C-alpha cells in the first residue's frame, strides 16, 4: 500500500515511497526520489521532505 500524499521524511532517512518530494521550508525545491534511497540534504542542510505526487 502506498504512503499517502503529505507523508514527511527527513534528510538521511530512507525514502518511504517513490514519487515527487518537496522541501517544506524556504527556499524550496522538488525532486523525484525513489523508495529506499536516502533522502538528500538541500542547500547543504538537513530538511523535511513532503510527498506531493506518487511515481
């Protein structure tokens, strides 16, 4: 079963669901991240990523 849109994952955690993820803070960005990959930092900082679209 897929994780719901809006799921949050932090930098360094394993991605819980493949899809498009968006940084919740400013400045923001989006990135396609595959399930099982490590959630990346953004601007050399640890951030929260929110799932906005399933793959």
